[in-house]
């Protein structure tokens, strides 16, 4: 039994095939929509992580505050700042999740009309007791994390053009 293979034309058959169509870049409206959606997701994620941090703030082991919320705050705020910049494509986008997170944290640190606290803060305004260090450090560390992301973006070099013979473009801020 012999297996026969079809013979190829002498020219290789390349003439009869159509060249592959290059994909078109996304439209400007689509890009704007993706950027707006990225900003909205960054704000919603900041609010969700802030609520999770508020839930973790009073976590105790053996009756002592362990401060795991501070670590979660720093890691999540660094990630949120990076995500906002990456999806929106502008350096100022870091302010979107930072503002939402900070407003929620400041609101949670104040007393309600019933006297309840979501985030344990200093009692009486002057004395910081052993029950308040997690809330205070969480707000401080979270704010510093967003500031670090913003500062690193301010110091970042603008991207160089693909063709070194072209003059560098003005960076978009």
C-alpha cells in the first residue's frame, strides 16, 4: 500500500493565497471606554479593600491587636495605585482610588451620632491607648503607600520613541 501526497505547484502556491489582514487598532471611543471603566474599577476596588481593611482592623490574637490590616492596607494600596495608572494611562489616575480610600477611612474614623466607631481611633483626641494603634497606623501607612506610587510615577522617565531618529514626544500627564 502506498500513500500519495498531493503535488505542489512549481511556484509554491504563494501567489494564490491572500496576504493576512493586519488587525486594526482599537477605536478612540473604545480606548476611552476602557480607560473610564478602569478608573471606575479602581475606585470600586479601593472601596471594597477599605471595607475589608476595616473588618481586619480589630483582629486580635490572644487578646492583643495583631495589625494584619496594616500589611493588607499597604499591599492593596500599592496594587490599586499601579492598577489605576496602568488602566487609565495617566499619572493622575492614582488619585482616584487614593481619594476614595481616604474618604472612606476618614469617615470610618469618626464617631456616628450613636457613638459607634468603625475604625478604632484615639479616645478623647489626645491620648493614644493600646486599642487605637492599628487604626492610626493603617490610615498613615495606606496614605504613604499611595504617595509612594504617585511619587514614583512623577520621577519616572517618559517613554522613548520607537525610532531613535525621531525627536522625543512630550510626555502625557
